C-alpha cells in the first residue's frame, strides 16, 4: 500500500492487536497497514508496542474490511 492511498478503518489498543487484525484482513485478501496514532507522545514510543494504533486500508476495501471487524455483528 502506497502512502496517501489509505483510510483509517479503526483504532486498536496496541501493536499486538494491530498485528492480529491485519492478519485477519490479509487472510481475507485485504491489504492493510497500521501506524501510531497522535495519542502516543512518549520518548519510549519507538521502543514499545504500547499505545493505540490506526489500522489502514484502501478506500475500495473499507466496507469489506468493516464487515470483518469482530464487533461489527
């Protein structure tokens, strides 16, 4: 996924949760990525998996990705 072509699908609590959700999306053919949110503002942010992460997908995949979210039922 090229920078600038993504939209935020959701925000998760931390990096391990972001890894799990991206794995689910990728297993269903949806390209995704994640990044730190603006909420992280700590000198340790580059050394820890703590802190919220934004899950990013392509705009064309947004609805399909939302349907896969665990709490979309």
